[in-house]
């Protein structure tokens, strides 16, 4: 996939179709075409938008892969009547059958409680049909290195400018999480995946004038929003990837990671890298300003047993990544998992 890592731009048009649609469909066609003959089923989404996305995807396929069928896409609707979501209720994914799930529509109305999305090999955020963004591709279809950076930036870049207006009320929750992580005066505190920097003022107050705070994020537009919000005054803001941090070993006293881990293609790689830069005894705070059930419900689904932040998954994941989980608290209005760096 072309690496256009510039965050959200208004986006050009190509033959009257938004370039972003071309980028996503061209990438999927490139990944899927070698597997032809193949049936690709576009599931989820609202009917018109799903049909239009399917047609664009079909167009992007090379002539040599014509065994791909759009008819299957257009023919499926399930018992719920006119919604594609139910395709996965009647068909199993198979080697020659790929499900592309479009996340869209009013939140809280995902049919099958998120089962369609869970079983799809490709998931696309399609809330804005002009700005589709890949959120998951089964690693057997494509190495995440081929799409993860570009698509994460496209996803968060589009949301950066409105982020604080939408979630700004959460600031006291961030202050509470920082207090619980208890950075020491003089510490280096890292906020990895800092977004607009909502935790940065509390981190800066905790480490004091002798300490240092760095906010690091993959998405340039998020850091720009952090600057606009004045958070560059209390922290250094760096572009970077949580999986390859630009810091030496064992320098940080506290690592703060809000809303990050669930977005990493392989959480154990990210957690191991966070451990590498943390001194023995240093802390990791994984945080979200809403509980996990409430967050899942906002996306119209329930918490799935395979999610990395489930306690029974997180405990061994932490242990193998250099951390010991010391507190796990999943309330309605916040989630936090605190861990200590072990050697
Ligand atoms: C859900 S947002 C949370 C932002 C902020 N921590 C907050 O709580 O408001 C996730 C953030 O993680 C960033 N992100 C995703 N993957 C990342 C990675 N591999 N390295 C660094 N940042 C990443 C995104 O750009 C986005 O700003």
C-alpha cells in the first residue's frame, strides 16, 4: 500500500471517486487477487454503501482475477431484513471465501452482537463512506506492516481535530489515573499513543520541574491538536511508533498508555517495547476513560473473550512482556490496569 503518512487531508478525487476509496480497494485487491478464484462478501454497513464499496472493490480487481463475484455480495441479506450483517450467520469463512466487514451505521445497532465483525478476515471502518479505513486484516492475508501505519494515521487523523470537543470531559479521569500510577518527582514519564495529550498536564505536574514528560504518537494530526490545545508547553511531543520507541533501555519511571494497547496489531510486541524503556520497578498504566463493557456497548457489541485487555488474557501477556500486573480495575466509567516492570 502506498505510504501516505500525512494524517488526514481533505483527500483528492480520482475519476470522481475519493482517493481514499481507491487506496483501500487497490490494497485489498492486491492482497486478495493472488488467492483467486475467490468470493468476497462485503458484510455489515448499510445496504447502499456496502453495495457501492463492493462495486469499487470489484473494479479494483485485475482482469486475471475475474472469478471474484459481486453477485454474492449483492445477493446476501439476512433474517434481520435487508442488513448485510447476517451473512456470517449463514456462511462460514473458507479458503475461497473472504468476508470484508464494514463497520458503520448507528452505534449500538450492530446485529449479531459483533459476531459478524469478529469472524470477518477484513474489517473496515465505514462510518464515513468517503473515508474508509482498514482496521483489521487477517495476518495470513497481509503482514500488518503493509497497512497498519497508514491506516492508523488515516483513522485517527480524521478524528484529531474533534477529539477534545468529543471527549474533553474525561480530563479528571486522566488525572486520577496519573495519580494512581504515581510518577515520582524527577521521573521521565512517557505518554505513548498520547493523542491530543489529555494526560500530559497531570503527568507534568506529578514529575515536577526536575522531571520530563514526552508525549509520543503515530499520528501527526493528533500531535498538532495537542499543540493547539497548549499541551506542547508541558511535554515534548514526538512522532513515533510504540513498537519502536526512540529511547534507550530503562530510562522511564512511568509509561502511560491510554487507548493504545487494543489498537496494536500484536500487543505483546508493544508491551515488550514499553518494558524495554522502563526502569526496573517503574510503572505502566493502561487506561481508558470508560469501562470495557461500556466501550464495547458504544460500538454495538459486547466484550469478546479473546480481547487482550480481559484480565485472564492480560495477566499472562504482561508476564511474558516484562511486567507484573498489580491492579486491574474495570468500572463503568473507567478501565485501568497498573503493572510494575520486572526483570
Ligand atoms: C484511542 S486514541 C487515544 C489517545 C489518547 N491517549 C487519549 O486517551 O485521548 C489512540 C492513539 O494511539 C495512537 N497510536 C495508535 N497506534 C500507535 C502506535 N503504534 N504508536 C504510537 N501511537 C499509536 C493513535 O494515533 C491515537 O492517537
